[in-house]
C-alpha cells in the first residue's frame, strides 16, 4: 500500500464527521497543535462565558450568585462529564485538582479496608500519582507497591486495599484493560481507582460497566477547560455513603450554610467536595464541554486511532526514531509517542516551526491527537516536518 498523499488526507478531512467541530476552537494560524492532551485548545465559547460570569453574575449578582446556580456547578458539571466516562449522572463531581482528588479517594479507600495495608500501582505511573500515593500510604501506615505491568494481576492478593492505575499511560498511550483489572480487584476484595487524565474526552469509557469503584481526571487536557481547570472525581453510587473524605471541608457538609460546629457529610457525591468551588474555572469548563454535545465517543476515538495510524505510517523507518506507543490502535490512547536520543532538540525545532508537541525527558517525543480539532492534513504536514528534522539531526550527527 502506498503512503497517502496530502490530497488523500485533505479528502479524509472533507468527509470527517467532526469537521465542523474545529470552528468551535480558537487556533492560531500557522500552528499545528498536537498537545491537546496536555493543555486543550481554547474553545471559542469560553471567553464569552467568562465575561458573562464576571460582569453579569459576579459584577451584578454579587454574593447572591451563590443562590443562583454557583453552588450547584460542581455537581451539575459532574453530570455533564459522567456520560463521557460511562458513569451515572450522580457519580461524578467537578472539584479540586487531579492530585488532590487522588489523595482524597486513595485515603478514603484505605480507610474503608482497615485490615489491609497495601496500595498497588504501576511502576511507571505518572509522578504526581506516585508522590500522592506514597504520602497517603506513609500517613496511614500502609505500603505503596509499584509493580511492572506484566506482574500486576499476580500481585493482587488479600493484602491489597486499593489498586491505582492510569488508564492511558501518559508517555506511551498504552491502555489498561479496565474491565479485567476491575474484575480481578473485585475478586480480591480490593477497591480500584483509575486516573483518567489521558482518557476522558479521548477514549470511550464504561466505568459502570467495568465495575470501577473510583476515578479521577483532568479538566484541562482533552476536556479543554483551560490552564489549571477544575478536575473531576468519580465514586460509584454503591460506595458513596460508605466512604469518608479525609479533607472534610464545609462544602462537603450536609448543610454547608447551617454553619454547624460538627461535621456531617452530605449524602451522595457532594461529600467529596472540600472548599468553596472556583466559579470562574468551573464556568470555563462548563462552556468548554459544549464542544462535546452530540459527540459519540466511539466515533471520536475511531478518528483518533486513524490519526495515530496515519502519523505512525508516515514516520515509519525514520533513522533513530522508534515508536514507543502500541502500534495496535485498539491498545493505544489518543496520542503517539516516539523515543529518539535527540528528542529535546528535535521538539524545540518542531515548536519553532509551528508543530507543537512535547518532550518528556529523557528521550520521548509525544504528539497528542485531539480529534475535535486536529485534521488528517495537519498530521500529514506535522509528519513531514518531523521527518525533515529527524533527518537533519542524523546528518548533523554523521558530519
Ligand atoms: C496531567 C496528569 C495529572 C495532573 O494532575 P494535576 O493535579 O492536575 O496537576 C495527574 N495524573 C496524570 C496521569 C496526568 O497525566
């Protein structure tokens, strides 16, 4: 099969069911943005919403805004995120950062399994996950066990309170089989906690179908909520009233505005809130989520897989460049990553030429694929520029 031409790619863009979604985003001219898995692009709806919330709500309603919808935003946004992750509306809350949510849920899970003192995670998990879990374990006299992927299921014995995995790996994009891990965790009577940072808004998820217990995820990656956007947390309905958050703030109280001296947790997902919700950030995320209205996540993922296959096919055999993402699209999330000894220098050159991906030390080049706004022709152009830069590096080395 011959390599697709740029015209072939443009033709695919012409028949792309998501083609009209691109105009919902403000993308600078001359830039091919392949970093939507790190910071999603700006949705056009966001600046207008921020202006309205600031001027009409904050400016005019002042403190009465709290009784005109602000207070409900974390739960209402949770219900908007829920269908994207295969959860029920009342199982998700928009709140805090992913790191803080990891802490809250991991601590709650350990406290719910008092006879067990082990957290099991993947050896190469994302740094904040490892740091937070290490801190939770230390605080509670428990142990964090970092296990290589291939040994994971065997390590799941009756000492394990909690299994924590990042569903799509932040470097390689490798995907865990959520249903299989959840089944194994359930059989061992351990709880499961999933980090969906690189999954939500990118790959189809079925938390309820898989029997996942807990999850956290980012608002600023594929969900496009803006820099430092509020994150989300998921707690399966069956567990909500049995788990206790270690950060018992007043916003998780049954009656926050009663100013009671004693803490009584709210029923349901609301108990996992902590402090006053960030209304500007939540409003931006709310407007950003409009881009997902009517989006079928299976179709979205099918496009991401096709973009990834195209990128991989076009860069095959470049000297010194090796694919570290799964070649099989079914096992790959919404990004493509390569190793190259000169990864840092190559990415700096790509960014200077308008192709924005990122470098993950020491040697990883990572390209996020955001099917709401990345086009097949963009991938063709980015692959051509990557090929030029990789070959230029090779020439420089052999001089
Ligand atoms: C991006 C990312 C995070 C980010 O956590 P913050 O608290 O938002 O900084 C956490 N986990 C994973 C796997 C990530 O990729």
